[in-house]
């Protein structure tokens, strides 16, 4: 009888473990595995009790350099309620391990772990009504310009189709540009506000008006002809294109570093954010703005340097 009892206890322990982990899941880190300086940990948490209770969530991001950043929040859930939420967290460099714990009455009742090398490329996000629309938009961007420009884009730029809009502007920090080619009337108010927040914080938002269809989205900036160089909105730039059929999507995708030889010297152009602050200032509200002096989503300046060996 002892072997039977032993196996039964193993099964019970395994079932309990599976039930515990089903109450908390890391759905995404960054933006489909791409990360900015401050990124989103997207969690799905469920209250396992039939009674309402407050659950403390603790998320930690650890890197190869030994740095660990942690964020906590308290969440009130009704009995058996499940909710999805995003938490901002500073991502260390290199291979990153994200751990999440759900705690109530001082005890951890659920946990999850996410481990991978997060991408840090020049990322362009495509939000489209269908995969075919996204593929067409990506092709228009990739194959525009000179041979050298196309080579630069293919070497330096990554594309990601995103069909799960975020609820906070900072959750898009991994990308420098979003191409919007889907009806925004289907988005929640929070998702619409998040896109505007991304734009105002220094992002580039490209609006394909025939595909977006919704005239109320960013209506204050969509009056009259679209400026050829885009329209400044906060610290970002809004580009309006009539639609995919206009074949204009590949016209302006600069913002790359560059270098050119000049005799015995080399001129180098580099993007950078010409501002610094302490970690405490960066983490203070509003998150990532260093007391309102910068944006975490855009490069402000171009440095021109001359190197002579």
C-alpha cells in the first residue's frame, strides 16, 4: 500500500501546483518580446477564492549584469475574478529573467517565470485589420528608397504585427513607430488613449486614414490637408496617409545613424537623448520622464562627430 499512497500524494502535489500557477500567468514582456528601457510586464491574474480579496503582485526583472528591478502593486478582485493588467518595469540588458508572484495574507499562492534575451532593435509596429494589410505595409516600407536605404532598413529595422492593443502609452516603449491600419472604433477608450500617449511622448504614429476609418480618432489633428513632413503632437509626430493604395508609406523612414569618409577623416551622425537623470528621478511619476524633462520613447538629438585617425 505504501507505493500507492506515495504516488497518490505525488499526483495531489502536482495538481495543486498546476492549480496554483493557473492563477497567474505572464502573458507578455515588453512588446511581443521586444523591450525598451522601461517596458510592460503583461499579467493575467485570477482570485482563487470565492470571496473578494486584495492580491499583491510582485514582478522582478533580473539581468546578466546582476541588476534586479522590482515593481509591486495591490489589486482588489472579486471572488473567482480574473483580470489582465500591465505593469511598467525597467529592463536590464542581456538575457532577462522575469518572475511574477501573487501574494495574499503574506503567502505566495501563484507564480510564473519568463526567460529570454529581449530584442532591442529599431522596431516598427504594424497594427492592421488583417495580416495581408500588414504584409503590404511592411513591403512598402522595406522596399522603398535607394539600394543603400533598403539595405539599411533591412539590417537595422524589425517589424512586428501587434493585434493586442495596449492600455498604456509606455507599454509601446519598445517601438519608435506605429503604423495604424485598422478601425480604431473597435478599440477601447484606454487603448485609444494609449496610442495618443505614445504619440505625445515622442513616438511616430502613421495613420492610414482609409483603413482607420474612424474620423473621431485624433480628430483635432486631422483637419485639412496632411502636412508632408507630419504634424507635431506633443513631442511626437503624426503622419497621415490616405491609405495603402496611395503608395506613400515608404516615403519617410529616416532616423538612422550614418557615416561618410572625407579624405583622412570620417564624419559620423548618431542619434541620442541629450539629457540625464538619476534612477530615482526616472522611476518617479510620471514614469520615465525625469521630472517632466524628457521622453523615454523618442530620440531628441543628432550628434555630428568627426574622427581623424
